[in-house]
């Protein structure tokens, strides 16, 4: 059984490595040629595999774009998490998270472009439920960091919410506003 487990683990590792290679190739292609220049056949050709192999990993190019966006959200999440754990008052931690988000937009402009492509085209309508779920889960983990700070602020008496208001009611509109501001600033960069 341990031999079978090792074989499955090795096979799974190979699958994940190929998937990462395909995403790396697709990222370069998307950034260079845009949405319409990204095709499963071109990705396969660049990866020296068949178009069918690309389809074994991703059901469509929109899934690839959403997977690239998920990578970006995860990268931003690591910056947000570090900022949220800085010592200081909840207001300072909130400011640090905001700064981390702005810094992410400045440092990783290609990731910002991927988000623009994803929202500018009909990507979400064509992507699979699975890839959209992974993107949403990653985005929710990022929002959860801010929700945690709001809860800390309430616990420390730094913030009082009306009785029927939950921390999520405060965080999500601010997060959407922040994403909108990021999008606007990316278009000027």
C-alpha cells in the first residue's frame, strides 16, 4: 500500500507541476497577446504537449484566466496577512492592510492586468463553477483577515457597531470600494 501511495503521490506531483507550467505559459501569453491571443492550442504548443493535455487540466481558457487570478489573490493574501499581524492598534493594522493592498497593486502590475482582463471580458460566465469557487474561496480568506481586525476592534472597544450590524456588513462594502479604487489606479499606471 505504501508503494501505491508513493506512486499516486508522484503522479499527483507531476500533474501539479504540469499544471503550474501551463499556467506560467498562459500568464505570459495572456499578458503579451491578451484574451483573444490566448488559446488552448497555443498553450499546448508552447508547453510541448497536445491541446488535449491542456484540456485535461483546464476545461477552457477562461478557467485558466480564473486560475491565474486565484494565484494573484493568494499572493495578495500573503501580503495582507503579514500586514494584519503587525503589532499595533486595530486602526494601525487596518491601515497596514490597506497599504499592503496598494503596495500589491504597484509591485504586481501584471496581476492587476489579469484582473482587468478577467473582469473586462465575459470570463466569469464561461469559467467552470469549480474554478470560480476556488477564486471566491481565496478572496473570502482575504476578507476574513479584515473581518478579524474588525472583531478585534469591537473586542477592544475601538469600534462599536449598531446592534443589527455584523463585521461582514462593514468589511465587504469597504473591500469592494477598495477593489474599485485599485482598479481605477491600475488603469492610470
